[in-house]
C-alpha cells in the first residue's frame, strides 16, 4: 500500500490524494518556485486508520443518521462524542509498516536539508469542488480557524503523535458542527498531512495579491505570532504592475517565535522570545527582500488568474525566501457560516486582536487616541476605536456599531458590555488608534478578531439583537440568573427563564447617568443627593422589571481615588484603590449607594440586595456592614453578600459568615487572575488566563463546599460559566446555589444545568436499585 507522496512528484490528478495545500505547493515546486521539499501522508490513510479502529462507518455516513445518533445542535453531546473520537485516534498505534515509511521519509528529508525538526499541517480537499483539478480554485469555505499545525523534532515517536493530532483536528466539536451546517458530509472531506522540515526564520509573513496591489505583512521569526494575532506586523503596499512601494506602516513586534535547542525541548521545540525595543519598531524587510517578494508575486500573478494570498518565510541561516502556502481567493459566495459578507472584496486583515464579542460590521470609524478627549457625541452607528475602554466610553457603546480597543481582554469591562449589547468587539489591537483614522471605512469581525480596510461605502449595521428565543422549559434546583449592566438589556432579559439578576454591575451601569463625570465629581460639586436619586431610579428600573425575583446590586468598584483622580500609571488598577478599601478611605460614596437602595426598598421593591466588591479583610466587611443603619437599612434583615474574589476568603469564609455575611458570589475573573498571577486586562497574557486551571477549579469547589457547611448560599457570576460551558456540570455536582451568566449564554447554560441535575438524579437512582453485593 502506498502511504505517502513526495511534493516534487505530485501529479495533476492527485488533488484529492494530497489535498489543496500540498497539491498547489507541489505544482509550484515542480515549476521552479522556492518551496521547501516535503512529503504528504495520503488522504486515504486516514480512512484506512479509522476503519482499523472501527470509526469509519459512523463517521463517514450522514452524522444525523449514523449509529452515533449525533445531534450536532446539542453542545454537550457533540463535545462528548468529539472527545471520544479524538481519544480513539490519538491512543491507537499506527501500523508498523506505515510508521516505518513515514520515519524513512523524514530521515531522508533530514539528510537533504540538514534539518531535524518538522512541521505537520493539514491539507484538505473537498469532493464538492469544481471538476477542474488543474486550476487554482478551492472551495470558498472559511476553514482557517478549524485547524492547527504541529511541530515535532523526533522522526519516530513525535512524528506518529503529530500525524494523529492533525487527523484529530477534523473531529473537534467546532469542526463537526461547521461541516454539518455547511451541508458537507465527512466522506466528502479528503484530509492529508503535509510534512516539511522547518528552520528558524529571520522573518515571516503574508502577501495578498489583488488586481493592482500587493499587500505584504511581515514580522520577525516564525509566522505563529502573526497567525495568533500577538504582534502588529509591518504593512507594505506595492503597485503590482510596476513594483512601486506606495505605503509603509511599521508595526509593533513585541515577540518572536523560534525553535529551541532540541536537547533542551525535545517534545516542544517551539518557544517565544521578547524582542528588544529597537527591533520592535524596526522595519522587518529591507529593499532587497521586498524586491524578492515583489518579483515572486509578479511571477505568480502571471500564472494565477484569481486574486491570491501566499505565506512566506525567510529561513536562516542563509536568509533564503520560501513559499509556505498559496491560497487562491475565489469570488465570495454565501454559505451558512461565511466569515466575510459576500459583498466584500477579499483581502487580508491589516490588524488583528482578541475576538471579544461576536458579530460583523462594515462602517466608518471614530478613533480616540490615548491623549484625546471627546468634545462631542460620536455619530451613531460608527465603530468606536479607543486605546482602552474607560468608564466615560461606556455610554458611547449604546450608539456604537462595534468597539476596537488597543488594550483589554475577554473579561475586561468593555468586552462584557459589548457582549451584553450584542455588538462586535475586538480588544488587544496594537496600534489601532494610530492606524485607523476617524471617518475611514473598516470591516471588523468580532468572531475572528480581524480588521480590514475597505474602499467600499459603509454598510448599515445589523439591528441590535431582539429578545432571545426562550429555550425548552426546564425546572431546575440550581438557580439560573443573568448578569446585567445596561438598562437597554432589560427587555431581552425579561423574556428569558431566569431566576433574577445575579450581578448588576454598578460601575458599568452608572456611566449612563453621570453626564460624563465620575461619582467623586458629583460629591465634590455638592450634588450627592442628586446622584443618589438618579442611582435609585436606575436600580428601580431593574428591580421592578424582575420583582419579586432578586436583583443583586454590586456596589461600585472604581479604579480612581477619592479625590476623583485616575490611579498613577505605575499602579496596577487591578490591585489599587478599589473594592471596599475605598469605602474605608472615604465612605461618603458608599453611603449614597446605600441611601439609593433604601429608597428603592421604600418603593416596595425589597428584592434588591447589595454585594460588596473585592473585600480583602473581615474588618473591611464589618466597617461597611456597620454603615447600613445610617441609611435606614436593617443589617439583620438585609441580604448583605460579598464577592469571593480575593484568595484569602478561601481560608476566612467561616469568619466572614460569623461577622454577618449572608451569601457569597464567586467572581471568577478576579479570583482567577489573583490565583494565577495574571493581569486579565493584558491581552498578551490572554492565552495564560485559564478559567479551568486546576488551582481555579479547586478554589471554586472549596468555596462552594465551605459555603454549604456554613449554611449560606453560594453563587458564581464571573465569565467562566459563559466562556467554559463544561464548568457548569462541575458546579452542579459541587452543589452551587446559583449560576449567573451573560445574556447570550442563558439558553445553553439552562440546558446544561438541567442535564447535569438529571444525571445526578439518575446516578442516585441506579445506586439505590443496584443489588447489594
């Protein structure tokens, strides 16, 4: 049996044997273009392997009709089956004769190139493609987010594991869902594995060729930092016919990827290095290298009629230019999960960041630099581009079509508000306020974190989300609540089967009523009573909408000092003058909040309960509790809760309960960042901010169990249940009282809670019915 094909021997009829990526690189290599040699594990080998481990029949028939009885719209079932398939693939050994062929080929490549590290990449072809296999015309499915490449440095053990990892990518839950919704059956997918040596690179990047322009992106080192959006690359625009450089934007390249010494990291040869400031802003490409790229692009343009994108690398030590991928861009067509609207011209993004809130919009931008202030309201329906999403920007989001920020993360306040409002958001976009001009038309994709320049006119943004469809009516013991901050979200939330508002984020709610001032400004101007009245009216809107269901109002957690000044730049806002410590320094603002709550109660709305934020010590809690009577609130009758965010509460919760705490709400955002030592607002650390880290999970479990022992309710209201649906099952098992999530996560969380509770009841019943040994 033939198990592999060499790149330089691929025939025109082999497209479904080797997949598009390998097919086109092989054709270019045979025409003399600079392509690194390699070999391809044939697509038929995956099918043979699946047959060996008894997965071929259920997978390569229609999933909905197969023996799996898989409902791809059931996320929990989909995740479970996808995990089973991947585990089966990765644990089953390859036949010895296959492995011997792969190892011999890898050793031959090592002898030819004097390189011992390999990159394994998926190479895909679809049976639904048009019949002309000679043309550069792959199907226009948006598959880039479905695959990962793998690097290995051992031609035997690591190579086998790497091949199986590439195969397993096809059976991730997101991949199965994607192909099902696109109407593509798995037997129509031909997945081969392209294997090539890889060397350290001086630079890497992309080149997008349109009718009259070459757009080049470049960064230092291997291209992983560009793919992951971790750097702002250099951007060069060149007139295609003449090769004239039209425009240059130098980026901010803060890190590079390279290969570690094999002896130090045999299983993980890829590493990152921080770049010196001098290199960060230095041009990656010199005149000679630019000329090489342009000449290569002009040659390709004469052979390829369609617009295309190529990926390139300048390999060390001889600074040799190689093509690593060529992707031809057909005219866009509309299909269920198209990532770009069909009316948009295909191009490459000129900026990337962290995808923080899903959605797509093409319209004009309003850019506000870090030293600028708004002198007039923004034009409604524009994309707001800011350095960081400050409190004064939050009211603007009500009018914005989207938000782009140079700083922030998935759990930063601006991202949270954007998800609640249903507008796209991209954060951690380096250089956004410098490179995006006010009035410029851009297209942003909040699902992928990509930003494109457009010469086309602005397109009216999609209407804001309507009330979410109410899911199947489940009756659960675990309460499901919703996190809110914007009054415009009340109508949508009312339509959902929730047990109340588990977190009313005051610091995101009050900018709507502050007329651009901070709460401290109102105090200093002698307008405290007016502030309390406005706050009372705002809280009452939520309380009346959800009565008699509870509304848990979290007191203001501001990152400014009592004089109303921002924290010094040297201070970490996550650990500065925030939480109840601010109340100790100046209790006047907290007293006004309590007065507003008391006035709401006087209206007959007794369903509002305060939560104290970021409580560091029992003494801070006692100080705040003792101020309740000053506002006319009875400490013995009021449900006064605290946020469980500072890790010391893991050891002091019984003391808090003895001091009068009536319940806790676990804030996973702050708890995780303090346990892991990661500032959650730094986008560069986003990959290390893991809400499912063992330390975080053990802390949550301990808090739930200690709360149950102390006889108080325990809720969870951070982003973790929304970002990690699999956490819901654990929370129910541990005995959580309530789970509070973002609006969009309510339907799936309710179903997950119901299934988790049903599973617990079923297991208990089985234990009772099981005959004793």
